[in-house]
């Protein structure tokens, strides 16, 4: 496993997946294994967030001593890396394969990735902090690369297309997840939280001038229905725009000189 001092010294090359992860033989607490530790950590992260996760609290949740955890992991970072990769494992790659052409595969990947980020609000921060080279993360990345490759874009353009779609999904899922978490912490539904926040904004005289050009948009959103419906509608349309943009760029590259 990765020692905390090693992570601080060389973060670009530090990952639990780069270490020898052979199981230790004998001496481990009965009924405890890495899978159970990771499952409990994900439950705690979902319920309380990243800041509240500690080895002591995790041990209490599992009904073991904190020292028992160190038979399987060396640091909390190890646990988080395992938890992140487990999150990537929730993306249904069989459904991706069954989707057919590259536009539908991108849609399935994007929607499942977004749903995973929303289910686990802590994932966004962690996915941006660690190397994400676990087996599930690599499998998802491979499916993304396959779909983008099949667009017909030249190799020099494929990373840009990949970023356009999946950085959008990452950002969208992150904002949606944090909005939901904020509403939950306020003891409100997303609809109640959104309505209350917008009303406070619109009723404050300081914002009257700034709102002049936004009135139609705010009225449309307020009349559309639930916040969940708005999230879904806007995501689907934005994704359609991005896929249509890729199709346009594929056609354009057929008549352009090859990029240098």
C-alpha cells in the first residue's frame, strides 16, 4: 500500500494500484476483508461526505478496532482509491456494448457516468484527486476511447472530442450532485430549495437590473416542472448538441488538410 509520506513526496506516481496488492496471509480479523471495508466506506461517504470519513469511524461502523483496518490498507487514501474504482464499476459496460453505434454508446456512457456522480457526491472531488488507474476506471476509459475512435475523427482530434463530452458530464454531474446535497442538508427537497433560492434572488432589489435579461429564462424554468425534470431535459439536449457537433466536425475533417 502507499504510505502517506510517499504520496506527499511523489503524488504523480503514487497510487494503491501501483503497489504490490497481494493479500496478506493469516492474522486478519475474522469476517473482515477489503471488499467489506470499501462497501462500508462508500456508505459513509454517501451519507456524511468526504470530510467525515476517518479510520476510527469506519472501524466503529464495521465493529472492529481501527488497527484491524491496517491489515488491508495503510491509509485512508488507499480506501478512497478503492472506493473511487468501485464507483466506476457501477457504470454498465454491457449496456454500452449493446447500444450499437458510437452516438448511442456515448449517450449510455455519459448518462451512466452522470448518474454515478450524482449517487456519490464525493466522487467528483476524488476522481480529480487520484490517478484513477484501477481496473474499473481503465475499463470505462477504454469504452470511452472506443466510442470516440469510432466517430471517424482523426487521432489528433479524438482527445478534444472526448474532453468536450466527458468533461461536460463531469461538470454537470458534479453541480447536480452538490445541489442535491445542499438541498438535503437544508432539510428541503430540490424543488423547495430551488424555488426558495430563486425567489430570494428575484425579490432582492439589488438584483433588479441584473435580472432584466434573465426574466424569460427564470420564468421558463419555474414553469417547467420539477428540478429533476430540468436536470434531465437540459442534460439530454446538451449531450445531443455535443454529439451533433462531433458529427459536423467529422464531416469537416473529410475536406480539410490533415492537421499537423
